C-alpha cells in the first residue's frame, strides 16, 4: 500500500484529513472558536492595526486587535492617565506617575483605594513614611551631610524627601548618577539605609538641572519603565525600533510592527510561537542556551556519586574520593566502596564487573543522549519546516491549518 504522505493530497482526502485534525485539536482552540473559513496566506496581508481584513471570519482564532504607536503617541497616552488621576485625587503629577507605575496604570483602582485609605496607599507605594516625621527642635541637624560629612552647610544646600532625611545636593547628584549607571530610574530610593521612599520625577530632575546628560538618560529610562509597567503596551523587539504596540487584551497572539515588520508574541515579547505556551517556549530557550556548554563540561570532567548521584569533579589527587554531599568514600575508577579495596589504595586493579559500574554506565548513556539531543537541535531548526512548506497547499499554510498539522507531527510522531 502506497504511503499517504508521499502523494499530493486530493481535495477529498484533504477535507477528510482536516476533519481528523479538527477533532484532535478542540482542546487548543475551543469549540466556540473553531469554525474557521479558509482564506489566503496571512503573509500577504498588510501589517496594520489588525490581522483581520474585510473577508476574514470574525471567529478566526488568530484574530488580534492592536495598534502601532510612536513615542509621541505613547507619551500622550501616559499623560492622559496622569491628568485623570490628578483631577480625581489631590496629588502632584510626579507622585501620580509613581502611583500609576507601581499599580499598572489602573486609574480607577487607585482612585478607589485612595478614597478608602489614602495613607495606606501612599505608604505601600513608598511615597510617605509609615510614621509621621517629628519636626526637628534645633537647626544643628541641617549643618552637616551624613554622607560626605561636610559641616557648616546652609539649610538651602540640603535636600530630602518626606522621610525627613537630609543630604547635600552634591551627594544626591552622585547617588542619582550611580543609580542610573545601574539602570535604575523609577526605583531610585532615599540614601538613608533603612529608608525605602522613592524619589519622584520632579525631585530628580531638579537635582540634575545642571547635568543635561544625566537628565536625558533619566527621562529615557523613566519612559522605558513606564511602558514596561503598562499592561497594554509592549516595545517592538526589532533592532533599534522605537515603535510601541498597544492592545487592550494581554494575549499570546501575533503582533507585527508596521515600522520594521517584526513579528512577535504580544504576551511575552519573543518570536511568535503558537500553539506553544509562553512559559513552555521560555523554558525551551533557557534549556537550549544552557545545555550546550554545561553538557560538554559535565561529560568530560565529572562523574556521579554512586551513593547519592551528586555530580563530582576530580581536579587531582588519588582515586580515593569522598562525596561532599553524603560523605560516601568510593573509588574514582571502579566506583566501589573504598573500604573493600584492601591494601590497593592508590591503584584500582579490579577486573570483575560490579553493579556500581553498570549504574555508572547508565549515567554515561544519559549524557550521551543529551549530546545527541544538542547535535540534532542545531540542525533540526533549519530543515524541519522546509519539506512541509514545499508540499503543503497554500491555504493550509494559513493558521490554524498549518499549526494544527504541525502539532500533529510532534504529537503523533
């Protein structure tokens, strides 16, 4: 009987195969989303605000609404949220940005929580200290800086937050510069060791008034942090692309940047990977990035303890080994108990096989299997999809048919 895969499928067989694929994949797309009309290849569609065109079925499981914004559009969107919060509760724009950044830009939730308990909200957001600061009875506290220990400082030279901790302006500038060098902007805290109050934007910008380079760097980092904390916004992962993608639903769907045509998953920000879940593809990427180096080192320099199977490296000395984990003494050559070696302490001359040697062989096979996996991983990523793309009809390359057939290749083997 001729193989089914070696022939071009007829229309009748194709319909029958599609029905089989549909029955096996209700668990991924759901029954209410699976009535999908066949359409042309999705790559021919222009990259715009939506993947659905006038001829597309509204039940398309790949349908996803999003928009591509420029930096000015994003700034306008964020400023609208700040203005809305400032009109609802008595806070400055700088403090409103701190609140919004730490609460995922949920204006309605912040207004409700502020009306319920404003003090608790400001304390949890690290804007005000838990306890009110008692006013100083004398002016001696403001005559020196606790950081640089400069004395005879005028009060106008000291700066501080609501916590009451005062430091000279020069120390504040160096503190901000140090935090910016580490990539921090919205997370710059008070210099007091036991204080976690956050520095608002107007406070930092006033300190960096005569440092335009630091001001520009700070504002750039703040904008990036605000976009990353907004649940509806995602930076385009394309190289040097300033576009920001906006969608009101955080889903693992394909988004295509209209500036650089980069395609990525809106939920996790990496290359589009349907139907694989975001958590699964992240674990796979970490595994592929780590295994190539660690597997080679483990197989060449280490063995497993015959008692607890902990990985042990022998960097010199005799064959008498002691596991640091279980304290088991064994021979590096034959993996036998060191007590049974008799007088042959420094040379293992045993010939007969014992169970520990067979157990060691199992671990060697496991390492070789890992090396085999790495060998094929480097090659399969390029050649796996080429035969499928050459022999499949054009309409089957469109989601969901392409993903369903590809999924069956891996599931059914």
